[in-house]
């Protein structure tokens, strides 16, 4: 079983839709969770990080962590074509908080 | 957040040769990380590079194939040695400025990557 599982999609939605991206993880010792966005031919860009269970909101983005079910989500409201990218969930933990384990990534396309 | 400059951005290499990738950071950081992203795949950690000590490699990666240098707190190199077509990937460096950026949501920064094609 992979440490972080993510539905690879691809996911295609119309502009303005609410997008839900999801990951599950297997090790309850994980403490920090992140969502990255990666545009084609670019490095990953940190969108959000969360530490505890609950929701964290930043503009159109909401990250949600449910530690009891080992489930993390990213919601994008009022999606835009510029949101079209690959979204990667990741966890940090262990001996170094900078050592990240990534999910497979979900390819999102928002069409006008 | 830290700004990372990675060179080269892309290269096409002959099998059997080696390529050294450079990663320069605009601030001092404790840890630097090298990742590989194979076509259509997610990122896999190759090794962790600390200044003044040997790099720590993840399972499946060895120093002879991926030697790493970390001469100071702002610079690191990754060499891909004796390349084969299976080494065709994007190689990314990342820095852990977590503790200095803890409250600003800019904890883990990536370079733009080196796209390597081995022919």
C-alpha cells in the first residue's frame, strides 16, 4: 500500500464549478499535509499546508484534513481555466519535515 | 519564500555519459532535497543533502549513480551518472525552509526542474 494515495483523474470541469480533490494516507504518524499545484513544465508550487484536523481556507481554496479517517481534501470554488494543472497532495513527517511523500497527482482541466 | 535557480533547464544526453545539475538558493537553508519525476508520475525523493555531511539516499537510489555535493548552505549539485534511457525524467531540487517560514505558508520550495532526455 502506498503511503499517500491520490486519484489520478483526469478531472474535467466547466468554469465556475466546485472542484474536489482527495487523498488518503496510511500512516497515522503523519502530521503535516500539503497541496501543491504543478503547471506543465514547471516545478510544484505550494498552495496550502495543514497541520491539524479541520478546514483551512485561502481565497477560493479550502484544505480539509480528517485524521480519524486519514483523508485529506482540497476544494476549489469558482474554478477558473487558470486552475488547470496537476494537483499533488503530500505529507511531511519522519526525521525531516522537509522530506515529502507525494500522491500520484490529479490532472485537472477547467474548460471555459 | 526561498528562490531556487536550477540549471540546466533541459538537456538531451547520450547514453553512458553523465550530467551534473546545479541548484542555487538565494538564502541559506539547512536541508536540500533532490527529487525525480518520471513521465506521467509523481515526485520521488532521491536523497537529502546536508552541508558538511554525506547525502542520505532513499531506497532504490545509490551514491554511485546519483552523487551529490553540498559545499555550502546555498548550493548543491546532483550528477546522473552513466545514463540510460530509463533515467529520462525531470529532476527537481527542493529546500526545507520550514522553520524560518513556518507561519507564512511557504515551507517547501521547489526549483523549476531539469528535464533530462537520454538517447
